[in-house]
């Protein structure tokens, strides 16, 4: 199984982080990233990462009655996020 930080840079890490806070759809993630970056990522940027996160077993679709798919972390996704956080902190802790 791949590691989060070895995939599409920090986007996978950030998306796991956001979904770990609350169940989110692809559009929710795009909107949140727009708040943080000032530009809204295209669906072609977000949805392939969501697909990869699902294939790795780190997120799963939340059962809903609407058309919009929302995702939540799986137990292995929570562990992967924890590991990615540790790696991130080790890499950037000394940077000022």
C-alpha cells in the first residue's frame, strides 16, 4: 500500500486532514481549498485524488439520500493520517 505523502504531494495529505475533520464532498473540499489558497482547484485535480484515497482504503463514501457523495475516513485512513502528520512534523519541525 502506498503512503499518503508519496502520492500527489501534499494534496492527498491535506484532503485526508480535511475529511478527518468532517465528512466532505469533492465540492466541499474544493471550496475549503479556495478559502485557504484563494483559487478553487478544478474537479480534475480533486476527484482523481479522492478516487486514489478510496482505492487505498483510506476514505469511504458516507451513505446519503442526496446525489452528492460525501466521504469519511476509514480506520486505516485515520492511521495513515496519523503517520503522515508525524512525517510532516519531522520534515518541517526545524524550518523557520
